[in-house]
C-alpha cells in the first residue's frame, strides 16, 4: 500500500468511525430517553420510525466499511471472495435503505405542512400513518431485493482500496441497482425542501401581516376607548352608571348620548397617545402564537434547507467517480480521495436527523432533572 492509498484508507476510516459513533450514540440516546426514562422523544409518528431506520442503516453501512478498512490497514489484501461479497451485499442494502429514508423524510415533512387537509398529500400522509407497515416495502424489501439481484448478477467485487460493491461490468448494473435512485433523490430533495421552505415562509408572512392588523385594530380600539387617568366617575356628569370598568383597566363603555359628548371632551391627542403607547408597552410587542410557531418553523427550515446541499456535497464526488469509471474503465487516486466524503454521510445524518428537536428537548429535560 503506497502513501496515497494509505491516506485514502485513513480518511475513509475516520469518516466511518465518526458515522458509527454518531449513529450508535443517537440510537442509545433515543432508547435511553424513550424506553428507560420515559421522556417520549420517540413518538408513534412516521418521522420517528424513519429516523431510527436511517440511523440503523447508516450505522450498519459504516460499520461494514470500518471492518473492511481496518482489515486492509492491518495488511490484509482486499480480494474478491466471500468476505468481499458479504460486505458489498450489506453495503448495498444499508445504503439504499438510507437513500429511501432520506426521501421519505422529505416527502412526509412536505405532506405534514400541507395547509389543505383534503389535498392528495394530506390524504396520502393519513393513509401512511394508519398503515406504518407499508414503510417496510421501501426501507427493507426493496433494498434486499436489489442487493439479492445484484448478488445473482453481476455479483460483488472490490470497488475501492478498502470496500466492495456491485461489479463494474456490465456498466448499467450499478445505475440500475443504485445510482439511478440516488440521482433521482439528489434531484428531488432540492425541489421538495425548496417548495416547503417557500410555503412556510409565505405562511409566516401572511400570519405576521394578520397579526399586525389585529394589533393595529386593538391599538385603535384602545386609543378610542381609553380615557385619561384623571377622569373618574365623578368628573362626568355625576353618572357613575355610564362608566363601567372592565378587568381593572381604564377602558370604559359609555351608553346613550354620553358617547359623542364624551369623545368631544376627552379626545386629547397627547394624553390618549401616551395611554395607548403605555398599554402597548405593557402588553409588549409579542406576536400571536401562530406567528411564534411559524417563526420557529422558519428557523427550523433554515437549517433543514441545508439537507439537500449537504447531500449533494457528500454524494456528488462518488457519483462523479462512478461516471468516470463507467466511461474510462478505471478510476484515479484524486477521484478516490474525493469519494471518501461519502463515508461521512452517516455522521452528518446523525447530526441533522438524529439530534432532532425531540431529542434535544429530551436531553434538556433530563439535564434539568439531574440538576433539580
């Protein structure tokens, strides 16, 4: 093994190690918080199930590559045979299951924020929620089927310095069993998350405008109906029944002919403006719950929009390398080095998907309970 090969193997091992550690930690945290401490971070929803499946798939793939890489690092030559076939088979199943998990996560997230309950995406989500077993089809059965078909033909062989995969010949095999789906997902993710991002942003804008209109109406109402503090029930014609205090505020309700004369007598712009301003300051410029919730979603989407970008950055070197092999019959050490980025996908997924808001809130609650 020359220095270039050693550098590539070590870089891959670092990515595999981080991915295994990240996946195992996320799975342990979910198990600890949900099943042992009953913090309910793992719900009965589709996203939770898919996240667990994604973590298991990434961990299995990275662990397989880690074992293969350590074997090569110890001086064992990676050759075609039972060990290579076994690691290649597991790698194909786990990678394709991971790809389907990422795609389903995007589709379910998009359907969750569909405003119309009667829309096709909402109905699809409701049916899927009622039949969670359907997820077995794309997450397990399809990867097993493609890996088994690849085992029958064309088989598995050494694909890099430290891992095995579907044989390079015939050229179309890798694209039929793996690359075709991955390219489709790489094109679909920006579209799905892009539409979702703009949908939430527009909903936030509409809700904010509605909230501002509501607050303006409230301010105008208070401006019109709030008397100066110097006024009391004895200062207006001796008619205490015409002034009714509401909720210990200075807001009053007038009846009969008192209304027009009251506004003529007390519409002092300075005093009323001060009172209205004080009331707004007392109430604070807090937004409605709808705006606050959408604002949190918008912040989450700012992070979520990074998912397709990261997916592209980490996977595109591998795709380019495979395209080069398909057209030229061999790879280069530069492309091999760039392809090591794919070994870090599990680690990134464990951060972006595994450390989701439910897990973060569960850890925060556990930390608070420990120090309570």
